[in-house]
């Protein structure tokens, strides 16, 4: 009888507990949407400020150039200094740290992560480092979930749910993609379907987007015209393209991890000073080619519009492939989603040009391959095809290429799986845990 009474009591409390958790998820999502929108707006302002400075100071090239290089180096130095001295968990993307926290494999970070991630991300990405805003946005959402959980004295089970929901809301805000944010939580962060997490992730993402839209408005990230496959005979090309993207993903992941390993072995300079040298180099590039630095959103749009000659696309692809790994290796707050999408779109154009060269009679769409390339490289590198497909679909409001996306993402995942290689976030998470254990 006592056991039956306890069981009934738990059943009565469960709906109430779920309702409270839902309200907290909405609160976390709303706060994430607010801070994420401010972060996104501040980054856009920093980009405009950097480009405006270059245009104005080119009239006095010597003094303007020297001052610009010093400013870029100083901004990156401060970003890494803040991470090293105030919140080491704010280093890099932040997504691997969130994963280790969800798995209870690391200690709870301090709330200093939030301001360090915000300020450091604005300084580093604003200085032109080839990093994305999604990593900081995800960790900002997770930090806000931690803050709310502590304020309302939630137990670990509820905190874990809110943490995952806040992280998803951060991704949703970064790319204006609420469904992708919720799917990202299940596919990448917890790697299984959990009903409570799924419900709260949807609630947090919806709240985040609602608040963000009220501040910055809603708009499509990338504009593409409607694309229709000219013939079903094109589909084998997308399988082949996906397979090639899978091998590119292997090289991409290897370059990120090995560059990180190499950078940490440099002991003659402290991390902030190493970062300042790279910041100066990026400043030189930005002074001469301002459109090539930063997260790469403009380059992605150009790839979708197919506005550059293929030789330029190839050179930019190689340059950003190398410098992207270098930028991530210094430990400044910033993610790899956005730069990876730009590389995938450019690789799509390169593959399309190769098909046209080898088989001139084949009719292909460069824009289609660029768009599918965004999902294929993401799927091969992150092993999260649903997130990639939904993310790109929401960012472009284009559903006409879902079948080619499925074909390419399936094929892109084969090479790394066949070689038993981890996804980029698994590799970064394991590397993080090894460093924490030292």
C-alpha cells in the first residue's frame, strides 16, 4: 500500500514538474534569444566597423595600415587573454565543453564563461578571424541555462535538460533556424532521442527565435533561386560528390586537430602572444582583401550566386581551409560551423566545374552543388546529417534539393565511418578531456 501511495504521489508530481521545466525552458530560450541577438548584432557592427575603417584609412595607407594591424593583433590578444585568465571553458567552439558537461565528464564551469565568450567572440571574429558565431552562441545558451538552473535550484536531471535546450536555442538564434537548433541537441549533443529534452529544446528554440525576431527581425540567411533538377540522371553525380565531400571532411577534421596539437607544443610564446601574431597576419589579409576574412557568410552567398571565376574560388578555398584551422587553433572564442558551410559551398562549385570540364555534355547547376556542398561537408565532418540538411534548408528557405542533399549526405558519411574516424566534435571533446586530466 505504501509503495502504491508513493507511486501515485510521483505520478501526480510529474505533470507539475514537467510544466515547471517547460516554463524554465521558455525562460532560458528567451534569455538566449535576447543575448544571442545582441551578440549577432554586435558582430555585424564589428564587421561593418572593420570594413569602414579600411575604406577610410586607405587614403593614408602607411599610418592607417600600421594602426589597423596593431588593432587586429590587440583585439585577438585580448580575446585569448580573457579566455586563458578568466574562463578556460570559453576556449574555441565551446560545443565540445557542452558535450562533456552533459555527459558529466567535467566540472561545472563558472558563469564567467558567458561574458568572456561574448566579449572574446566579438573581438576575435570582429578582428577578422575565420571563425563562426554559432559556437559562442551555443555556449552562451548553455551558460544561461546554468544560471537559470542555479537561480531556481534545479537538480541535475532538470539542469541537464535545460543545458541541452539552451545550447540548441543558441544555435537556433545564430542561424535563425529553430528546427535545426532542436535537432542539433538530439543528434549532436545527446546523440539519442530523449522525450523531455526534445520537448524543452523545441520550447527553448521557439522562445529564442521569437525574442530574437522582436529585436533584429527575421530574415533568410542566404538567398537562392528555386532550383529544379534538370534530369534524374544528375543524382549519381550527387552520390559521387558526397563521397568526395566525405574525404574532404576527413582532411578537414585532421587539419583542425593536428593544427591544435602543433600550436599547443609551441612553448616559446604564451597563447595570447601567439594569437596576436595570427591576428596581425589576418589584419594584413583583411586590409588587402576584406571580403576573405571573418565567418564567411558573404563568401557563401557569392558561391550560391556563382559570381566568382572558378580559379578565384579554388584559391579562396585553399586559403580559408589553411587559415581556418590556424584561426581555430589559437583558442579564441569562435566556432567552425559557418566557415565549414563556406568551404562546402565552394567545394560544390569546384566539383561542378570539374564535371563540366571532364564531361562537357553534362548539364549541371553550380548553385545546386554549392548548396548541397554545405550539407555534405557538414555531414561528413560532424556526422549530423539531419542537422545539416534542416539547417541549410531553413537558412535558404529552399526545399527543392532535399533528394540530392540526402544522396550526398549519405555518401559523405561513408568514408569517415569506413575508416573508423571520429566526428570533429568527438575528436575535440576527447582532446579536451585528455587535457583536463593532465
